[in-house]
């Protein structure tokens, strides 16, 4: 039935602008997208002559789910946060990738040894970057909060808080701000009481939250005054400070670090081409280019290429104050908490 | 018989009849494209939507054996081990086919919180070998999670397995089935409030467009042709501008550091910026602007046709201007007012894009939730039920309108 509806929709829309593309690659846009375009997409296009449509999305699995269930695959390669990867893979929205075909690092070390452990942990993805969800403050009007607890303290630090409109990371932060130890966060969140506690904590700042959908909106909100502090991927804020001299400060307290992987949409007719792209994009040099936006590369051979000066800006330098995003937890609880989160939003 | 009466031969009559038939066929062929279009673009989607809102075969297709085994289970106690083992085998197969996520979602809709149980169990069963599972499935299932030992869980599975169900309509009005078969209020009340809010916002928008549109249409209808045409451009220009552009313009105006706030602060009316964007207020103001032409155009068309001598006659006979307007002009312009109000109200009840862009969480309407269930939670059945209710609501309002105002009283020009 979904197929029929989609057919109707397709009939109604007739010509699709995507028809002329050899490969559609979807990622998160903004400064990160620009770095990927420079170091991965453009060199690949130059080398192979493939036409690539480079699209943006806001993350999450909803769009993949819709495409696969409707049998209307529009993306070929997609950049996924590992927090969503386990779920997307287990629910059958991604192809299983043959990791044995990945090329060795530029220093000759075989791929299996060159990639860091987590980068090849899931059979549906090949690690791309190590990144982190941090919060950032605009220091133009004086110093902002320096801990997650202070981020939730609207009396000491009034003003709007920009948060990404999904339960992931927000629930974790709410519990940490409420006094749960970082190592107990996921265990607590698996219980009804823990979830209620997280929502109760989020309730205390609900009126001051500005919700956004896509990572690229975070630095914009901070810049135009839409929010005094925002949740963001660390690279976006780094790029805004580095390139535009924005008066922002990255706060690493309780950052939630994660990997991004390249994955292939299930059922795409361009699977071979997609695999060719992933093999290219996860070689040593393209991966090392992600340092432009302060994301750590997932190959040891690429980490060796980084200058000392950028290392302090990478999530890997702050692991002691961080929490590792748990993809398996979110695979199990993503649906339940997603629904509760949405109901909470509407209350 | 006719052939004898009119003196026509049988052949002539047949020819004439054939001619008439041919013309009918020709006339029909002319409307075929329209008919096909209406069926494809209007009747079929609505019929599909109505069907989908009560029909959901996903679970029945995924675990037919388990459901068959559950069919003669009383529902009071835990089903026997054969059922549990069958489900454990099914769950492993689904985990390997990557369909366990689908069944988890479906069971979760019948019993919130089950999604994580199903998924975690499916992941653990993937590693068990088939022979072990076939003999020991029930025990493995019970060991994986305590909730498999609760009859509630199995009632939820059985309920999710029904191919035809009215449950989505219950959810649409914030009700749910209890374990005992009764119907109670859901814990979280969302949709009824949203329907009321949607209707209230549509009503406010309609009243605002009347307030703004009626005097404007009146002025234009009685101005000189040149001035009326000039003013008409100002009504039509925004009408022709892209909806997105107009909505985004409101974002620029209303945002925290936007034009309105900086003006208010520069003139000293307020000290701190007022939060206007991403609220119900911004949705109403932007939609009033966008829908205003739908009010002005039918009003103007009808008012142009009203002879101004009626008003002059009433006033010359001693009526006050306001009284004359109320007794003479208002009833005569009512068809235009009805048409405009109906257009604006019905369009705004189903409006999607403007609340989505400027509404934040506060200004969301029922259509945004329907879109959410279509695009994000992928609960197309619930989206269909919510949509069908909205359709029903609009038909009901139209019927009420017909009862009290009369559809003859609608005129677009």
C-alpha cells in the first residue's frame, strides 16, 4: 500500500531532478559538509568522473526508514551518527559492507589494524570521524555556563538554549545535570523512573528552549542571538570561531562523543559505485582533511598526519570529561523515547 | 413504436439513436481526462487513507504462526510454552531478516515501552542456534526479559496482530483499550487538545481576515476604477509571491533581533526583545497575512455588484449610516463574506507549511502532527486516522454552515 501511495506521489511529481546523478551522497551540510566536499567528494569526482549529488539531512533514521519502506531509494551513501547506526542497521535500512575490501593506510598498515576499534565495529558502516556533541556559549555578553548543571540553571544563566529536537543527548544531559554519574546515565535511562527524571529536569528549562532540526542551525542561532547557548557538534563551533572569528566558547564538560560512519542505503541500485566512494573517502588523506572542522580521523595513519596544534581541539583530547554515546541503547530505546519525547514536547 | 408514429423508418430511428449515442460518447471522452484526474488525485488517495486507518497487516504478515497459536489463548494467563517457543523462533528469523524493528514498533504502539524489549531480545536470540531455540525457545525468551512473562505483553501482540482495527481512531481521540476490553482515556492527552486548538486558531484567523478584509474590500468596491485597480495590485502581489518567501519574511520580521523587536527597543517601548517567533501568535499573524486575499477577493467581487443607490435611498429616508449598513449592505454582501470565511477557515484548518516554519512547538496544528506521523514516526495508520477525523470534522462544519447560513448564500463573484 505504501508503494501505491508513493507511486501516486511520484506520478504527481513527474520529473525527478535526481535522475541525472550517478550517486547521491547525503551528509550534514554546513562547515562539516564543506570539509567533506573539499576532501572527499571533489577529489572523488575529479578522479572517477562520477556525478555526485551531495545532499544535506538533519540526522536520525526517519528518512531512511521512509525510503526503504516505500521502496523508493533516493540516497546511495549516507553519513550516519553511530548513535543511530545500530538501529538503522538492525532494522534493515542499510547494506552490510564488506570491510575486507577497504584499502590499507598510506603507511602500508592493513585497514583492519589501521582503523581505530570502534570505526569498524558495526557491519553496516565504515568510520569517518570522531566527533562530539558539546555546548557552546556566546561570550559577547559576559561568560556563560561552564558545566551541564549550569546549562540547566536558568536563574544563574538566563536566556534561550538551543537544543536539537530529538531525545538523543538531551536525555543524557538532563540526567547528568540532575546529578546522575556519567557512567550510570544509560542504565538510569533504561528505567521508567530514570526517563521520568530526565523529562522532569528538561521541564525546568522547557520554556527557554529553542528547538532546531539540523546541526548547521546551531552556530546560526548562537550568532543571530536566537539563543545564548546551544548544543552543537564541536566542529561547527570550531569552524565559526576559526573562520569567522565568532565570540563563541566551546564547553567540553559532559560532552557526548561519538563516531560518524559512511553507510550504504539498503536496496540502492548503485551499490558498487557507493562502495567505490566509501573506499575512496575513508583513505588516509581524505580522512585527515576532517581536521579542518576539528573532527578526529578514524585511521591511525591519518591521525599521524595531524599537526600538534589542532589536537587540543579534537574530542580525543577531552575524553576524560566526556560520555560515550551508546548506539545499542538508542537502538533499543530510540522508538520508545522518541514517542515519549514527542508527547512531552506537545504537552 | 416511435418509428411508426413519427413516420420514420426503423433504420432512421436507429441512425438517430446511434448519432445521439455517438455524441454522448464524444462528450464523455472530453471529460475523461478530468475524471481520471479526479479519481487518481482525489478519490483514490482519500479512499486509501480511509482504508489504511483501519487496516494494518504488518504484524499478521510477520508472525502468522505465532498469531495462529495465540488465537485460542484465553488472555488471562501466560500462553503455553509452544506459543512462546514459536515466537522465539519467529523473532530470531526476523532479527536475521532485519524485520525485528518493524514488529517492535508495532507492539510498542499497542503497549508503550515494548520496543526496547523486543529489540534487545531479538538481538540476544540471533546468537542462539536453531535446534536449541526450537526446544528451549520459551525458556530463552523468558530469560531475556521479565516482560515476556506478563500476559499484558501477549495481549499487546495479539492486538497488534489484528488486521482490521479501530484502535487508531481511539488513539486519535486520546482513548485506548484496557486489558479487560474496556475503553479508557490515555495517560497523555494530545490529539483532542490539538483538534480544539486547530479549530480555535482557524476561527481567530478567519475573524482577523474579516476584520482586515471587509473594510478594505468595501473601500475598493466604492473607489474609482483607477484607484481600485491600483489597490488590487497590492492585494494580488503578495498572493502571487511564493508562500515560502512570505513565511520567511515573517521570520525576519518577528525573530528575537528582528525588525519588529529592534524598532520596539529603539523607540523605547520595550527594554528587552519580546519572544514572538515560534509561538501561536506568529502562526496566527503569518497565516492571517497569507490568507487575506482569499477573504478580500470574493468580498470585493460581491460588493462590486451591490448598487450604491440602495444605501443612499436608506440614508435619504432617515436611516443612520451604520443602521443602513447593517440592514441593507451587510445582508447583500453576506454571500461574499460567507464564501471568504468558508475558504479561509477550511484552508487554515488543514494548513501545514506556515505553522511548521514559524510555529515552534506552541503553534503546531493537527496537520503538523499528521505530517510527523507520516514522515518521522512512520505510523501511517495513525496519520490516516487523524486525517480522516479532520475530513469528518470539516464535513460536519460544512453541514452546520449549510444548516444555518445556507450554501446558496455563497458567492465568489
